[in-house]
C-alpha cells in the first residue's frame, strides 16, 4: 500500500500554529521565518549554508527563551546550552547521531560587555553557517597529543538581550522580541504536556524532509528583487523550504524575507567608521573640496543624534588623533590610507582632509546620499577661507545646513 504524500504547506501551517499558541512574535513575518527555520533544520544536510536564528530584545521578559523552547521541540537533535566552550561545541557537532540543532540561550552572556569577547565561540558561530567549515584542534592528553579537523556546520538558534557581533548578525534572521501588550495573549507552556505535541510535529517534519530532500538539495530559489550577497545566502535555505512546501508559503516566505531584511538594515547601527564617512560627506564637506581638521571637528561635535561629542565611555569627544585613526582604516583611490594633509590657507597650512581622498571610501561604504534640491545642496556647502577662527563662526545653537550656510566656516591664517 502506497503511503499518502505529505502536504508540506499544511504541515508548515501546523508548525506556525504551534508557535502562535505559545509565542507572541512582533510581526507576521517572524512567524513565517521561524516556521521555515524549524523545517530547514531537518534538511540541513541538503544545504550549503544555514541561517542563524536570533531572538533579541532590549529587556528581559520578552519571550526569547520561550521562543527557543518551542524551537527545541520542533527541531532534530536539539541541544540547548547557556554557555559552552568552543571545543565542546566542535565535539558536539562531530558526535555520532547526526548534525545537532544548537540552541544558545542567554547569548548576551557570551558576547556581552562583561564576557571578554569569546573569540573562539564567535569563530565557531561565524564559520559554521557554511558547509565544509572546519577548525584544527589538539586532541589527547599531556604529551600524547595530535591534531584533528572538526566541523562547525550546524543549525544555530540564539536568544539574548541587546545585540550580537556584526559578523553573527549578518548571518542571522533577526527577530526583535518585545514584551506582550495587555491585549496579546499566549497559552502557558507546560513541558510535560506540550513537549510531546511539539515532538509529534517534529517527527512529521522529519518524514516530510525525507520526501523533499533531493528537490531541496538541487534548488536555486529565486530571490526577491534587491536581495543579494549575504542576505541571499541567509535566506536561500528558507526559501527553498517554502518552495518545496508550496501553497501560499513561497509568496509568504519572500514577503517575510524582504520585510525582515529591511528591518535588520534599519535597526543596525552603522559601524563607527561608516558613520564617520557618511557624516563627513553629508554634514561636513557637502560639496567642498577640502576641510581643515579643526573645522571638521567643530561641525561633527555639534551634530544632533551623533556619537562624536561623547565618543568614549569617559564622555570625551572625538579628537583629531581619533579622527585620523578612524579614517586611516580606509584608503584613497590610489590604495594608500586616508591621512590628514596640509591645506594651504593664506600663509598657513593647517592639517585637514581632501574630498578627493575620501571619494572612493564614500562610494564603497556609505549609503546613497539623501535627496536634496540643487538650492539646498549649494547652500549647505561650507566655505574655507582666510579670516576668523572656526570657533567664532559657528553658532551657539544647532542649525539646518541651509541656516549654517549663511555663516561660512573660516580658518585663521
């Protein structure tokens, strides 16, 4: 007797419904992504890459651990930890019985400000999103040791406060959790009762995964417009699962993909270097071909919603030395580091920066410049000329670029 084919779309609907019973996610897209992630863990051997799943929130009590708990019931060979050494993680992945699904609760204790970096664990999580990633480790006791290669490729879901290192965030589907509102309700989760229900769904997902394994392994899912590079790598296995399930899942998956990628991009703070480059382009140079360091600092330190006035934990502002150090990470068009140079102003040559030196970095690293009318763009261009000191020309209060333009920046000769 031929077994009845498994309806993948209906099964994913049930997985989503199971999450909805116990989890209050911030968006519909989150439910779609998490259900697809649960299923993709059963097909890990079919993929070249795997998306990390990150439940993050600014405050405790936002449902992160509960979300991880439900994921645990639905994924194969789930192993939950709140702390583990890199060596233990490598051995877990290499253990007999198949690739585990690693669930990392309280991940902020691993990468938080008091955690000391945990570079080896970070390396494990960074490398393990790609098949074939291996690390060399010593094995044995005392002088009787040898080296072995250990794999780090496995599905990983994380939950924690705050954020994560950028290298992990860019490999993750990010779910920004929040506390339930008074009108948002979730069913209390009782492990001794509900775990069995989750495991029944898990086993059915495993059965369905066998039937679509070859289809998924050969799939090249079509990406939504504008999704490429690392985001495409992250979402490829989830879209492949959605396409294999059929029904409304391919459409819902792509809509969730676009929504969550956009939310992640808007929620990420640019690196300090990129923020500096962008502010220099849009708030300081504004079309000028050169700017003295003193003038640059005066403008940066007066910007609203910018980190430059209290850059460090001690509250000290950006200095010329720190400015030079930040910019030296980037290169000029001739591939040499960006450095301050002398700027001829009357009989003096104060140190400063040339727009030509910054142009290549602006093009490569900064987001597109904001739309401006020709009038406002011209008005916002600072002027460098001989005359009074920069500090005397800047107003006491903050102004829009157009207002600032009526008072040109000048450098003492």
